[in-house]
C-alpha cells in the first residue's frame, strides 16, 4: 500500500485531534508530530492553523452533509418523508465511539465571531437550513422557512443531547418530534 500523501495525513490527524480535544487545545506542533510530517511540509500545505481548521470543517461538512442527504433519500422520494428521514443520520452519529456533539457547534463556541472559522460554521448551518427550506417548500409546508428552522433547532438539539446525556432514545425521539412538526406544517392531523 502506498504511503498516504502528507496533506492527507495532516488533515486526518487534525480531524481526529480537533474533534476529540477541541481546536484551541490542539497545537500545530502536536499535529506535526502525530502526522509524521516535517514542519516545512505542514506550513507548505497550511500556512496558518486557521487554514487547517477550515480544511477540517470542510471535511466535516462533506461527511455530515452526506450522511444527512443519504438518510433523507433513504426515506423515499416524498419531501415530507425526507424531512423526517434525515433524522436517522442523528442516530448513527450519536452512537459512534468518541462522539462529542456537532463539530460545527463546537468550533463556533471556540471561534471569535467574524473570523473565517466562525463564518465557516455559520455557512454550514445556513446551507442545512436552505436545504431543509427547499424540502419543506417541496413538501407543501404552509411556512417552509419556519418548518426548516424548527427542524434545524431539533437537529442541533439532538446532536447536543447525544453528547450531553447520551440517551440512546434521543435520536428516535427527535425523529418522532420531526414527524409531528412536519405533519403540523402540512396541515395533517397530528397523532
């Protein structure tokens, strides 16, 4: 097997360390040491730590957004079902070893508002909201932005619950709550 390229080793190491320990708690020297690259190689790929943090957040975004979209699509072609089905991604996320909540919320808590890192966290959350607003409109919701906002709050709460109380029923409860919200927004009888 060919050795992993240096940039990938750096990013994989940062991914593991930033998520497990927090962005501020992990220094560049530790990432360099654990990735096995020279300092010059590190700075060739990431001239500043924020460049690495942004690459980390892009990687997290690709993974998490992919999981959300896959869970939504697995629920079937109906947008209303997809709005509920995306919550299945929450269950698999919260059950993985080393789960520490939403990487974007964690990063936002550490970043100063107005910085590129904080802006990237806001961009991710806005993209999820926009996607859900589109699904809500396609489903025929009376107020698509309000439904989407309610679902993102529920999703973020589920991510936080998975880290704080690790209740194995939390993802299923979030999914059930999503169904109630979607049904109410579509004017369906709520059971």
